[in-house]
C-alpha cells in the first residue's frame, strides 16, 4: 500500500453540517411519517417497474480503452483489456420498503469475472450485501476505513481499507480514495465508518466515481491532484433542498464536473430508487438543459442501463 502526499478535507464553499438524524434531512427539519411513506414508499409501490435487462455485449477492447456500463443507481462495471471492476454493485429489486423502479441493466450472472470491487461507503444502496455475496469469488474489495468488517464472509479473497488520499497499486493499476461531503454510518451506532469516492487509473486512463456527495470545494482538489478524465457523478436525491446537505442536483454536479476538469461527465444516482421528492425523470432532463446552456452537451454521456460505452 502506498500513500499520496497528505492533506486535509478541503473547506467547502458554503458550510454544511452533516445531518445527525433522518429528521434533519426533511423539509423544515421535521419528520412527517405520512408524507415520507406516501412519497417514497406508496408512490413507488403503485408505479410499475420499467426498463429492460440487456443481454451483455461487452466490446472487444484495445489497450488504453475503457468500457463503462451503468448497471443502475450508483453501480458500474468498468472494463479494460485485462481488468474488470465493479463499483457499488446493487442488483436488488427491493431495499427494505423501497422498490426498485428501473430494472438493473444486466443480470448478475452475466457479469464477467470480477478482479476488483470498489465500495464507496456503507449505506445500504451502495454496500448491498446480498449482491456482494452472489458475486463469483471477487478477488479484492477496496473500501473506506471502518467498513471492512462488513465485508467478512462475502467471498472476497482480500479486503483493503483506505483513508482519504491513500492509494493502493497493483499489476499496473492504482486506486485512490478521495474525499466527499456525505457520511458513512450504516446505522445510528456506527459513525466510525468512512466514505468517499475513488479514482481508478489504468493503461493511461483515469476514471472517477464520486460515490454520494454534496457539492464541496474538494472537487477542485481532486481534479488538481488526480486529473480524472471520466467523471461518474450523482445527480439525484436533491429535493427538498435540505437533501443537498449530502447530495447534489444536476446544477451542482455540473459545477463539480467543471471543477474536476474532466473530459466526460457520466450521470448516475437517479431513476432507480425513489429516494427523494423530485420526479424520477427530472434529473437527466434538467442536466440536459443545463449542459446545453453551458455548451457542454457533447461532454455529457447519459448512459442507458446495460449498454457499454467505450471511452
């Protein structure tokens, strides 16, 4: 294991205290069970699940090419000629009472052999134990500090924890855990768990997965230190505005993209689970409008679940 030069979490441009309870994420800092059940559970329950599971057609790659397949939500398959990587895999149709409203883009059994699994934090929609347990013998799991105990018994050949800005390198590739503005607790009693994003470098390419994050000044530092070329950024779960303490809308995600200095913006974290009050189709529509306004349409790559795109 190697560490990059040290540093501290950059100061965000405006102060946002992380929520201490679910109540603080709700409008007016109060929790109305009826409203939340109606918006996030009942509406999803009566909404038909959509989307199609694709038969995988993974491209034949040349060295220096990377294929990015969006599975849905924050789950991606990243493929190089000699390396297959999963990030935050989640194939669940249900997360407790939350119904999956868009099918995963491919079946779990259709995945190629997985060399590396990156897990950005311990929240149930990103660290989904039933999915991880079904992966066929993943060789290595990399995750933030304080999360490794959750991976015991899930079939990993090796589990590795990183601190922010720490890098692990092997076989020509490297992965660095980057800061984010979120929180890592899986329950109300495990605030010791870390969180963040990852920059994966291999064959001269650099891919950034932000995990979950509000907008913060750290995106500029990530861009300056690690120069990601392809940025996988969340754009959903931002309304009501109190949710922006821990998530971004398309407006802030586009700001983050420009801070990073990346070439490509691949949106994620929308349209799969009903996690907030905006319409499921609003994030990509709004992002398209913003990208057109700023002259960035040709740099925003909205992926369809299950269809690889080669960068």
